[in-house]
C-alpha cells in the first residue's frame, strides 16, 4: 500500500529526472516512416522498400515508405530536415546528397549539419554507354574523337549537377578533353536519347540503362567504379580503359535528423547493415545492377566528410549551380 509520504517522495524523484527520461520507450515503439527522395522504381526506391520490409519484420512495427521526389532529391531531404530528431523519420537517398552544399546557393536545410548518416547499404556505378550501332567501341575511341574535335561528341545525363553529370566531368577532366553536355529532366529520358541516336554517348545509372541493353538498343563501354560491377562482370572499368585511378560511384544510404539519440542511430544502423548483408538483399541488388556496399554509422562518420569534399570539387569543375 502506498502511503502519502512514499507517494510524495516518488513524485519528487520523478521531477528530478532529466526532462523526457521517464517518457522514453525503447526504439522503435511506434510505426516508422521511410522518406525516399527519389521516384518510385528507381534504385533508391527499390532498395529502400527491400530494407524497410526486413526492418519491419525485425522490429515488429510497421515501416511505411513515402516517395517525396523532386528538386534532385532536395524535396524529400527538406521534409525530413523539419521532422523531430527521434529516428521515426528516416531519409533514403543517394550520394547526390553530398553535392547539395556546392550545387545549391540557398537551401532551407544544411545537408551536412542537419543530418546524421545511419547506414549505407548499396552503391550504383555510373555506366558510360553508346547506341548499339555506334562506331565507338571503347572509352578510348570516345576520348580520341574528342581530342581531334573538342565538343564534337555529345553526351546525355539526367541533369546538370547529377551524379551522372559529375562522373562525366571527372572523365573529361582526367582525359583532358571537352565534350558537349546535353542534360535531360530524367534518367529514362536521357537514356532513351542515346538509344535513339540523338546523343552519341550517355552517362547514367544502371536502372535506366539495363533494360535498353537487354533490348539491344545500347552498349555499355565502361563502369565508373574502380572494380568491376558484380552485376556487369563482363564490362571493363574506366580504370581498365586507360583512366588510371578513376573511381566514381553513387551511394544509396539512409540518414536521420541531427540530434537523434546516439542509441537510436546505432539501433537503426545495426538493423540496416544486417538487412543489407542478407541473401535476399544481395540478390535484389544483383538484379538491379547495384553492388552491395555496407557501412554503419561509425564508418560513415569518417567517409561522409570526404564525400562532401569530393562532390564540391566536381561541382566546381562542372561549373553548375542548381536553380533556387
């Protein structure tokens, strides 16, 4: 039986606790929302849905996926930046996140300061491809043609400042050539323009290109990763094609609002890296032309600042700024 004195003492003890301590429940104790900054059907969306399915099974709580695409991923990123830092709103995005500070003059969020990286689970190499009947058989063929006649070779990308564009800029800078950039509004449109012969070369993610490869419309000359892609083992790398040390991939990763408790960040990160290591997820990535590339919170704290710096250099070389 609780007497008046013990009841008063209990109240005093509760009041002495830090604010919110007594109200905190183990994470997750309610539904979790996954905000995907890219459109449905993209590599980010497909992998996010696979990861969240595995998280829901592990946590025994619903994990809902919402696509908030637009402004090169900035729309969904801005949404999460305005949420409570408690881990219940997780941003799924790409390595394009690292370009935001250099690409946009003004944003409502700080891509570096306002977010804490949670996990990276896959990476997408950019592929350099040409129409099926193109005279270009190798990367060196394109480089030689561009050296003979600067800006005579056109290439498509999903837009100025996108990862595909920056991969092309990295190539032209390293090779010392000039090519004519033709940006489009979407990855699929940029890829189709190459298939139709409207652009001579394309730089794009595997998701938009592989269906055209399977249809015999385009040929891939090289992948941008330093090692051959597990899903395209027959395709040489840029490094193997004469651009020594060339290495460019765009990560698929998850972030939460800065200020999210460290324990929650670690819980989400551990669950995601476990999911990414599953055979189910590996098979999905292989089918989508993606490579499993796992990093947890501790690894991302080291690698993320380097990625922001690298993206800044490439955006400056590209000489682009996204519209406000």
